[in-house]
C-alpha cells in the first residue's frame, strides 16, 4: 500500500527516465491528472493519455521527453516538497522559486493545481506539492 501517491508518481517518472523508457504508466487520480497536464504545458513531457476503465481507477500513460542530441531526459530533477508527515504551505508573496526561476514549483491552491508563476500572478498561496527542472 502506498501512503504518498504523489511521491510514488514522481518516483515512477524518475525510475522510467533512468531506465530510458519511452512510456510510463501510473495509477490515476485527480491530483496526478493536474500535475501531468502542467508537466505537458510546461514542455517537460512529450504527451500523455488518460485511460479510464469502468469501475476501476484508471491509468495515466506518459510519453517521456528526451533531448534529441544528448539523449538525456528533459526532466533533470523532480522532487516532493510537501509530504504527508510535513505539509508545506506558502503565502502568495512568499512562494519559493525553483532554481531562481528556471524550474517550476507545482502548488495546490484554492483555485486548483498550478505553477508557482501562475499562483503569484493570481495572488493565491497554497500547499507546495513538488518541484521540476
């Protein structure tokens, strides 16, 4: 049994990239769907597909993105900021930047899951979910 599904999501992506897999399958949830859409919009993954089965949880299929010349993964680092044992919240004006603005932090706000830049623009704070660069 997995206690932290977001950490499991991030670990599956990291492991698939280390093994140079093209596609990774992850059990679906609303939060994971939102994070996947953000990763796609920000250009960190190639494409994704939500496969929903009747009566089952469903899966997310993510096509990972690699650099065409060096064959290295586009996602260099992927980590969890807030854990079930220690939740991290931030006000709109105090949201930290990932690598001085080169990466993104994904934040769960009252207006939905969004990047740190969107949260600052809409002036909302929330729980810091993870960082990507």
